[in-house]
C-alpha cells in the first residue's frame, strides 16, 4: 500500500470506536467511495458494524469531485438534485451539509431561446402553490416557446404519462421518443420541454431513453407532489461535501477509510467470510459491498455471484461534457438558465463557489454529449463562445479570461430501452456479497439519488444477513 498502513478488517484496536454486542465480531468491507459506497459505509457503521472503506482514487466522492485550477476550485461537473430526492437529502443531512446545498423555495427555471424574436426569448418553467397537476398549469399556459396547440397537447400527454407504471417491464422495452410521438408531441415540444428536462436527468434524448425510466422521472419529479421538482445544488465545491465532510462523518462513525487502495480480488471462504485483496494486504470481513462501476464490478465478481455477469458489460455508458468559461465581468444575473435553439443546454454561475474574486465563472453542463466529448478544446471554444454571445448579450463586451473543459466519458449508464433487465439488485448469489451503484436496480436513472438509494439497499441487505434485523436504516423506502 502506498502509505505502508496495515489494514485489518477484523482489527479491534480502535479504542475510540464504540462496540455494541451486535457489532462484536461483525465486520464489512465497502469497495468504492463514491456516493453509493460512502452511503453504504455510513449505514453499516451506524448500525454497529465495523467498516473498512477502500477507494482507489486519492479522494472520496466518485464522479462528484473538485480540483484546483490556479486560484479556482472547480467541480468536474455540475450536479443538481430535486426536492423529491429524499435519499440524497438524507445523505446531505447525515454529513451536516444540508445548508450548503439548499433547494429552491419554488421551482423556477429560466429558459432562453436563442432563435426567438426579441421580447419572446425568455420563458419560465415554474410552479404555483396548487395541487398536482394544477401547480404547473399557469406556467404551461404562458410558456412562450410552444404554440397554444402544442401546450394543450403537452397537458394531455402529461396526464397519459401519469397513468403509466414505471416498474412495468413492458415500458422498459419501449423508447420515450416513440411514446411522445404517439401522444401528439411535436419535435418542438420534445426539444422545448420533454428533452429540456429529460436530457439533464436521463443523460439521453427521448428517442434513446427507456420509457420506463422517463416515466419514473416525470411522474416523480413533476406529477407526484407540487414541490417535488424544486431544484437544489451545492453552493460550495462538491469536494467540500463528498470528500471533506463525508470523510469527517465516516471518521466520526468509526469507519476506517483508505484511499489510493485498489482492490485486486475478492474471494469467499467456506465459513461464510470474505477475503479482500489489496496490494500487499488481505482483509477479512463478514460482508462485502462492491460499490464500483459496472465494468469494474464484473471484473471483481467471483464465479457464480450472478447468473449472467456478462449482462453488466451490456449496460452502456453515456458521456457528459462540462465547458468552463471565466469572464472579466458579470455577464449573467441569474444563478442558472436552460437554453433552446443552441447546442448550449444548462448554464450555471459558479463564481462564488469557485472562490473567484473578480469577474464571473460560468459552467455549461452538456449531457448526452456523444458528439462533443472527444472534440479538442479549440474546437469546443469555437463552438460554444459564439453561442454564449447569442444567449447572453453582456458577453459581447466581456473578455474571456479562461476557457477549459472537463470530460466524463462514462459519466452515467445509458438509459436505453431494455436496460432495466440488465441492472442487478443489491443481493448476489454469493452469501455476504452485495452490489451498490447508480447502475444497479434502484428504479432511478443514474443520479445522485440513485447512487445513495443503492448504498442504503446494499447496507440493508447486508445487515439483515448479518443478523442486524432490528437496525433502522436511514432511508427505509430505498431498501
């Protein structure tokens, strides 16, 4: 190991770690310290299990991380969540970070159409304090980016969507785009409304997305509770939440956390225990939670753990590109906006969170970015800066002080039709081995919420098998 520290999965030499009768002799290893893994580790430790958390990277947080670029603290990508993301909100509360990632008082999304005539460029998607579905009625009725006929058809499609059961396997086999077309949705309605929301949450356009997952997103976010779609996001760097504060919570819970520690193999013993191999060390544990990407999980799974492990390799991936632009002056008055008629999708003001003292720092979050993900920075600069000038007139007088991109080529699993049958649950056929990750069968697309739910589900399954049936999980619904 890089720091020479010896890891003992059953070590009892942590004098400051409380040990209850139920915890005595019970240990677990969690492999992977993204949101799924850290959630599983916290849930297990809170129930009295001795936990060792292993992460190959030098930090926690998985794909929700920050890095330094000169004086800027940069998030690798813009992450948001909704009020309906109850598991992720539990995690924020558990790490004492709720105040650092607040939710809007009421859903309000400015939508700029680059091609619209002056006076009609700005529309808003916002809710009223009315019951579902009336809470969006006024917003839809006055939305300038759709015709009157298109707005009426959107309302009818929303009511039809509300009647679908996202858990129906038949829906997973269909694509959302065909369903929308069959329900009278024009190409403009798909662009200006359905994909505006869907691309950001599913990381796929409607034609490429499972109807089951799309139905889940729209039913839960827009058609379940008036406040369900209110948007939250971090006002500090992601590393503050999912590395520093998470590490502090893990330490307080007695979790032993090791970074720069890559697991090379897992092997079961005949007595029901497990060996986890890392360079130079072998860790013994009663349970293992494998919270790594699906391809890495496939490579680590012992024979027989899943009936068809090759299915993990059939779960596709989808990229997200983030474009970062620093101007010498303020060019955007709003905290964020969404765009139409432009390759630009969502733009966020990250000035305060990054520590920038002069000027303004905008982050463009580009989901389903297959066409741009491998383009050179110079080509992306030529593509996106003119678009920002079209959308934000104030940029025409501003100087670009910095321009850079961050790329996540495998940011999420691809929510393609049929993906539901490929996603495994938390339990494997190998006693004591559990799976976690946004790609597992949570019912959600690859979001912060899905990752946290998967961690709770894996911890719940492990606790039940370990005899902790009375342990209260942090989020019972997720398990």
